[in-house]
C-alpha cells in the first residue's frame, strides 16, 4: 500500500481494513514536513511511492527503491531527483558520498531486523563524516499480523499528500529499538520524538 491514496476514498478504505481482525490501523496522522537543511547530496532509501523527500528537495536527492514500479509512481509528481533501482543492504555508491540519508517510513518494509541493521550499516558507510540520518517510522507492535499506517503529509509548499503504508506486523519496531540499533551501527542520536503511532529520529555518523 505504499504510495498515494485518493483522499476522497481514504475513510472508506480504512473502514474496510478495520474489518480485518488481524490488521491494526492507525488514525490519520497529520505530519508537517520541512526542508532538509543541507547543501550537499541526500540519499533517500525507499524513496519511491509518494516520493516525499524528492518532492521537497529536488535535484539534491538520489532516490533509491528496490522496485522500479515504486520509482515510476514517485516520478508522476515530476520532482527533478536522481533515480536508482537498488537494495539498501548493498548500496551502489562510494564511501562518504552523502551529507544526509533519509529513511522516511521505509524501515517498516524491512520486517527482518537483520535487514534493518545491514541497511543502517550501509547508510553509515556512504555518509560523509558528521553526516546525518533522518528517520520517520511507524510504531509496529508485536501483537498484530499487519499494520496500516495512514499519513496526511503537508509539504513545505503547502501541497498535501495522503497515503497508506501497509507493512508486516509483529516487528516490535519502536523508537527505543531503533535508537538502540542506530547506536549499535555507529550513530549518535541528536533528537528523538515519539508521537504514539509514529516517531522521528535524527542521528549523526560518528
């Protein structure tokens, strides 16, 4: 379910999903997005679908997704980003290339924690010294088989994007767990914010 959902139908879809007892759904989460403060290159891992980072930061972005279909979907919006099909576990970029790496609601699609760890290790490798990683992620409890996260995103120019992220449940993806994994993979936490259904982390490469 990654990608844009028709705002006029989102409540109807939400009602249908809630009827599936094994699926947890969130209320619609209103999230205001800001420009990313950097003059350098940004790598957006899992940057297909709604393509939020590319739509905000444009030509500074190298947007990577494992599925070409997700990249095609993001390109509908016309952002002047640089597009790559690839796996975040084995990035095709040289060491110390990027100033910022974004993982905005993409870690939830990596249900295996070993995969999340390999992706963060690769992110660490391709970041420049003192480079930053920006994470937005949903809380995914152990108690559900599937989670649908509904997001209502407002971009800096006022554009609104409503989308649903459907991910495998049972991950125990929490703010605390990801903070621990970031520290394990060589990052220092700069800020963290827990919003119940989702959380944000900013960290720096050390």
